[in-house]
C-alpha cells in the first residue's frame, strides 16, 4: 500500500463545524466529530487523511484557519 503523501490536521479547539471543508473535498477526508469542543461545537475531523491529494481547497475555505496541511515524511 502506498504511503500517504499529505497529512491533514484540524484544530478541534477552534473549528466551528461549518462543514465547508467537507463540501469542497471530493476525497471524503473529513467527517463531523462525535464530541463537542470547548466552544460547544462539533468540529470536523480528518478521518481519511490518507485520501488527501494536497489540493488545499479545505485550507483556503476554512473561515477559522483551523486546517493545517503538510507533506508526510
């Protein structure tokens, strides 16, 4: 199996769960968490980071700057 080229991280403490990242990602990387964060929102989480192709759409659309993308080592 090929190793993932990109790693997506969502800062759950600042994510408000707007879902924009899920809307623009056609690789099903994101899902809504089961638990609330400290602000009372259910944040989005990267459940399939291995599917990421590095298009950066999620990073650009996030209004809270809660998504970080980096190349996997």
